[in-house]
């Protein structure tokens, strides 16, 4: 899963593993044929704007149920989680290094 903001990077990744580079058209084609695009591709673009609530819910569930333990060596990630909150499903991040929390949110969508 990759942040959907960087279109050129996604295309480069897809090209490197032989997936269809014009992924936006491929996604539309899959959906029009009632096929699951995410099950049929390795590189998946994720729109944080439209999936932020889903990602937050998954991350919260993973942490609350104890499915994830974070070693103390990952101090930046731990601090990032402590300094992240949500207001009505919107993630509020008041710290530098918020990419680590976003990466964890991306990981949670696919894994659990």
C-alpha cells in the first residue's frame, strides 16, 4: 500500500513489478466489471482523504486488542502515537515525524 498522493512514484513501482502503469484506469475497469482491484494488484494506492476513518478504526482496534507491540527503540513512533488524537474521525497530528504514524495506519488496513 502506498500513499495515493504521489502518482509518479506509484507508476514507477507498478512498472518495476510489471503491473499496469495506468492504474487509475485499471481501477475503473476493475470496478466496472465488479472485480476487486486490491485483490488483483500488489501495489495499491490509498487515498488518505477518503479512507482516513477506516485507517484510524483499524489502527485503534490493532492497538486496543494488543495485536501490536512496539519496541521501546521506536521512540519516534511511540511519541507519534501518544501525540495523535482524533476529532470526529479526523486524525489530528501535532508533532514532527507523522509519516511513521501514517505508515502504521497504512499497514493496519491490509493486515488485520
